C-alpha cells in the first residue's frame, strides 16, 4: 500500500514529447535546486502556476519496522526539478519559496535527450538506482555552507562518501561525510 498516492512528475503531460523542446531560443531548461525535501511541493506549485517542468519520481518499496512493506514515491534526483520556460517563468518559480538556487542549462538539446531516456527507464518499471557522481580519488571543493572553499579528496567508507582533507606535510588528515551536491569537481 502506498504511503501517499503517486503524483504527476511532469507538466504538461506531453512536455518531453514536444519536438521543439531544447531548440527554442526563447525558452530554455533551468535546473532548480530545491530546499531539502521540497521537490514535490515545488512541482505542485509550478503546476498551479502553469509552468512546464519535469522532476522524475520513482517508486521505492520500503519495509516499516513492523515488517509491513510500503511503496514510497521519491525523486530520482534529490533536490532537483527541471523547468522549461523563459526567464519570467523562472523568476515566477523563484517566488514559490521552495528553491535554494538555480542554474541555466547550457545545452538544452542534450538535457532533453537525457531526460527523455530517464523517462523511458522509469516507464519501463525496471528497478532504478540513482548514481552519485562522486568517485573515490576525485579531487573536489565544497561549494556552499560554512565550509565553502575547502578542497580535498573523496574517499568511500561503508558506502558513504567522505571528504578527506590532508595535511600532506604531516601525512595525516581529517574527513567529513559529504553528499554529491555539496561539492564541485576540480580538474
């Protein structure tokens, strides 16, 4: 039994089927980074405002402590919803108080192709696992928060990502648990 019924994760329903998607110079993709656990709230508000969006939702079977199996509908990409519109629609979306920051997508055609593929995978019903972009050994920099600007190397411990900040002279260091959205890759 689902915890809550599944809500639509796309508006309008044929958004990804439109041939002009990603090619219209007046309308473009924006990646909206939401506040924690506000993706569905943002999608409800965007639908009410008539602003086109896509925020992939997948079903997860979770077992309650009592042993009962429930179905939860969760965002595939935590904290991200993709808006397709003009700058005035993006500005209107910012008034929802659900968005932390936004990024304009530089290659709309490529994002359109990728989102269409993701939608096909979701529609197939196959079990999907979100993959983070952090890999052990990758040099990264924290990009926000009180620790913004700190650089280090990603390490994995018990399937969690950690940022190792080393004092090379001493050949010692410290680590802090991180999520992929908190860092940017250093090349």
